[in-house]
C-alpha cells in the first residue's frame, strides 16, 4: 500500500517540517481543528484454512479506507478519517465472536467482513448484542439475513439469488450449444455454504431437464480428493458443479485432471478458485475454460478498473473479495456520513435506508429488505486466455462463452 500510494517529495517533507513547527507553537488550536478518527472493525480470517480469502478481504478494505480518507474523510463529522481496527477471525466462528467483543470494547462504529457463512452468522449475532452495525462481505448462507437482526446488512447476493442466476445462465448456455449437457454431479463442502447451495441446486436443476447423478460432500479442509475423483470418473457426468473453498477446489480440479476426467464443462457456483487469479496463474491448463457464477466487479466502472490496476501493479492477485470488501467499507462510510454520528442506532437506520451508488459492483439500486441488498446480483465468468472474463449478463460481458469445452 505504501509503495503504491505514497510519493513523498522534498517539498512535502519540508512542508511537514513547517506543520510540525506550527503544531508545537499552537497545539490546542490544531487539536481543535482535527476531528477524532472514526474506528471501523475489519474482520477477516487471516490464519487457518481461509487465510488467503481473509487477506484478499483485508486488501479491499485497506484500499477503501484510503480512498475515503483521501477524498476528505467523513464530511458530516468535520472530515474525520477512518481508522481500521483489524481482527483475525482465525477461520472459526469462535475466533470471529471473540474479535467482535474486542472491537466493541475499542469503540468501533461498525464492522465489515467475516467472509465465511459460519463466521458471519456468529459474528453478526455477537454484534447484535450491542446493536453494533455489521456489514457482511461475502457470507452467502441466507440464514444470515433471516434472523430479523436490525444491525446486520449483506451487500452481496446470497446463495438463493446466486443459484437462481447460475441456473438461468446455465440453461441459456446449454440451449445456445444445442442442449448437449444432460447429466450433472454436484460436489460441495459440507458446511453451511456448500450444503445449502447443493440442496438448492439439486432441487431446481431437474426442473430444467438436468439429471443429478450424485451429490458428493467433502470436509473443509480436505487433504485428498482421490475417492471423489474416482467416483466422478465412474459416473461420467456431462457437467461437474463444485461449490467449495479455494484449497479444496484446486485439489479437486488437479486430481480430476490427473485422472483424465474431461467433462463438457466445469460450472462452479460461488466457487473459491474459479474466480481467483491465483488459480489461473498457477494452474493455467487446469483452470482454462472453467466457469463460475460468482461475485465480481463491474468492468464498466472506471473506479473498478483503477482499483484492479492498483492491486496488480502492487504485485497482488485479483479476486472477488477485493472489490466486494472495498464496496462494503464504502457503504459503511456512506452510512456514517449520512447519519452524522457514530452512534449504532443512527448508523443502522442510515444503512437500512441506503441507496448507496459509490460501489464497484455490477448491482442495481441499493435497497435493503430485512438486511439483504435486493439490488445485488452475481455474474457468470469463464477463464479464457489466462484471465477471467464476464460471459453473462450479455450487456456487459467482455467475452463469449466457450461450451462444450471438450469439443
């Protein structure tokens, strides 16, 4: 971040010296002019099996805090700057709740993050004890917004909306190719996210003429996918639909590749790897033409393009966690600004009434209904030419889908 953003000239340093002299001469006056910073909690799992996703989420939050502060801070509070209070959820719900308690004691105005559904469920519940505003970054389990908590707001889509969009786009994709795909194997992690999503897909896909050959669950973390791959090879499905976190997806895909499993397509839903440039860079042949229906930035928005460039210029890899957390922090900052207060009740009311437009996601108008942003929507993506392209919706797709991938 420092190397990317801070260009310190001799004039700046000299100016800093003059400012220091003024501070020493008039400390009381200067303190009166500087509003107290606004603390916001950023909760991410940066240790444990979800550490990669946590670091990506933290990156997005850091860029957003800098963007808000560089733009003048919270205007209604006299230009108060945002101050990050970071918490490591340690990839467990218990780790998340412990950090919420610490953040509350440190006086944060609200919390953003959590990433995994179990962490988001537990952490937002802990925050609710203090009516502390909690903005969910990823957590796709719809249970998160079905508890009537007035402090919990999910800016992105849940797996209900995501599975509906994924199925609509899959039907469109298959019809355009002449309906070659008829059979599917669902592979999912056995937690809230994967199990809930697989249940929805298994119930809905047969309505569109697809046969579910089998639904296969695996633990997180998983150390070996040989038995899963062997079972899939014996079933010979046209499509494989995985819904897992990064490490397990990569392990599964590598094992299937080694066992020469070649379906018509991999069509992931809210997958941990198929929308992550690390997978594309490290395993380009395996990742090639993988599809995913997931969170993603809006390629039409200049701010999104510049954010992606800044991350990559700094040596980082792009994944959906970054623009989503960037947008969630800006959403919270906007609510604090409109509330003109750091009081939880006022911020929650501002969030509930939000029509926030200053994000980098491909969403419709922001509107919260029982804590869910009804304007949120996923997009369909495909790895092509060693990068990730949008293939649906067509109005801002930057590539046409390739299907079937095995010719």
